[in-house]
C-alpha cells in the first residue's frame, strides 16, 4: 500500500536511517515529474478564479475545495514517492549511504 511506507518490500531489511535515505532519493526523483505539481497548478487557477470571478462566493465552500485539493496533493505525493522507491532502493544498494546523501544534497 503506497500510504504506509513501513510495509513496502523495497524498504525491507534496512535500518531507520537507511529507509529515510531511500525515501529521500525517491522524493528527489518524484520532484522531477510534472504531474507532481498538477494539484498546485489547479489550486492556483482556482484561487485566481475565486478572487477574480467569485466562483465560490461562500468562504466555507472555498475552504472545502482548498482542503480537497490539499488532500489530492498529499495522495499524489505519496503515490509518486511509492513509484520511485524501487529505483531509489537500487541506487542506494549500489552507491551506499554517503552517495545517497550526496544525491539528495543532505
């Protein structure tokens, strides 16, 4: 399941700092994919439409739509990270801990 990284087979047998490094490498790869930023773009367009044309005149509706877009963004991020866990683990196994930190800049 992509929302619980503790049970992922890609992270099996790693220590806590190693799992963190593999997740950071996966996040590093995921940031390069354009669909990761789609919810932010949708929210930006929604805010412009709301402020310019008052698409949702009620404050409660505006906050509800913003909350839904935020939840979609979080799910999208988790799915992108889960997609890149396998290549991240392969790179971590080949390069090791210090190289992983060099890749992510930490």
